[in-house]
């Protein structure tokens, strides 16, 4: 595939995100707190998350390492951050969740696997086979420095929020939900989603390429509607839910 053909694929991928974005405001994927009947066969929630996330790890690593592009220090940093994120998401986080006995529709897990195959494939293929090797001077470029700081800040928000939610599911509330409090939860209902949007926006800035940008766009397109659904759910199920909280962007949305 030539670089020109690859760019067409990326723009088509971004266009698909734009098409699906408004639909997700009306159709909430039926897993987690939004689980409902009528979506076909179910699989273990933990197994589903493992399969979905491990695809991103395996495909990206395989394409990056097998590609003929000369890998420079900045590119190895891109690689390390991607791998660290997906090792956590596939090999650690699913087994830390307190969701024993919970399931998700097989069609949802399959759709997520397809998305991650494409997303990891585009990013891994570009860095492994098409990219010009990033010069060592890229390490001092403001885009790299700011993007790395943004990525790490978003990752910290995402991880802290996820594990804070896990701690709420203990004792008599092991299979239920509670109003999360503390940290960014005082401002928004879904700081984990906000953190992930920030994280991959930082990755797009530090990499400064179209595949990374497409990932940031898809992350926002998927998580903004989901966060709004979570926010509505909290308000419907908890009459005392803090009224000043926004859904996903502090003071804005």
C-alpha cells in the first residue's frame, strides 16, 4: 500500500467515526450498567474485555516490530506507551474488576475486537512500514514534550478513576453501584472517559501523524456519548446525585 492510498483509508476511517458519532447518542451499547436483553449470546465480562484489549496489543506490536522502517528513539517511546497501556488494559485491569458473574453480548465484544484490529492495524502499520523515521531532535520538539505530558496526565486520570470505581464495589455493594466521590468525580461523572480522551489526544500530538489523530477522534466519538449515557443513568438511579456535576468535561459538558 502506498502512502497516498493509506491516507485515503485513514480519511475514510475518520469519516466513519463522524457518521457513527451522532448515532451513539440514541443507541447505548448494552454492557456494564447499560446491560439489557435482546442482544444475543453473552460471554464473560472479564473475557470480553481481555479479548477486546489484547487485540490492540498483539496487532500493534506485531506490525511495529516486523516493519522495515528504521525505529528511532522517539518511535520506541511511542511503542512503549502503547504497549504499557494495553498490557494494563488486557492483562491486568480486566482481572482486577469486581465483575465476577457479569456478562456482555458477544456482538459487542466482537465489534470492539473489529475496531481494535483496525485501529491498532493502522497505527502499527504506519509506524512499522510507512513512516519516515522520526529524528532524534523530535524528542525536543514542543509537540512531543506537550503531547507526552498530556498523554501521561490522561493515563493517570483514567487509571485512578477506574480503580476508584472498583473500590466502590466491595462488601455488600460488590455487585451494585454507588455515587463516586473525590478527585475529578466531584466535577464530572466519568473522569475515566475524560482521561482516556485526553490520553489519546496527547498521543496524537506527540506522534503528529494521521493514524494517531484518527485514534483520538474515534476515542472522543465513542466516549463522549457513552459518558452522557452514564451521566443520565446516575441521575435516574440516584435522586441525591450532585446536580453541579457535568458528564465528561469539567464545567462544560
